[in-house]
């Protein structure tokens, strides 16, 4: 990423893609088992965890992204036939997956209107913290150490897919 120098803080450095809904079994080595973010991870222990993508999505009052995990070393998405998509990280990743399209989350006003479909997958180098020490002042922003400064970034990971008979 080579951002223009006059941009505000960057919310995330990474990539977003969609994968088929059938790859709903998520296993990872990183922080968990609950969702966590760079400024909300001290209570999330490092370990190997598994869960269904659809069961990990938190239905906030206002539909929004959720299901993020930090310090991910590797993760896989698998289906019932044990076909697997595997990602290994060169450095720790921030990863989230949910069973809705991003466009659907952005336009929905109630979680009850969301229709499960393809999985939205974020494989991020960095994601800024959620902030929220309070909601009525400038302190609601993430603390400076949990923001992403405007500068050049690069990251890498290996992705492969194995189809099993």
C-alpha cells in the first residue's frame, strides 16, 4: 500500500474477498475463542480454535462487521467433504469472516434482514482498534497506538486450496 500522505488514519491494510458458503468450518491458530481486536485482545488467549463462521458472527444492534481475530499464524476454512482453503502468514494477521456480503451489512438496518450467503473474508495485515473508552468525546477514537499511520505497508501470506476425494 502506498497511500497519499494527506489521508486521515487508515482503518485497515489488507484484502477482502468472498468464498463459497460451504466453507463454513473455520479453524485458526491465534487469539480467541471470542472476537478480538488490536485494542481488545488481552482477554483472548493464544491457541487453536474452531467454530462455524455463521456461529461466530455477533449480531450487534446495528449490523456491522464482527468475528475478527488477531495474531493469526494460520487458518483454514473447510466444508463437510473436507475440502480445505488454508492460509499461512509470514507475520501475524488480523482475520475476520462472516456469512454475509459486505454490501448487505452496509445497507442493512436490522440484523433480522440479513440473509446468509457467501462468506466475506478479510485477511488483514493491520486493522485499527475499535476505541470506545466512551462514546461522547474525542476519546471514543482508538488510542494513537492502535491507529494505523499513513505510510507505506506490505505484507504477504500463502493461500492454497485442497480438494479431497
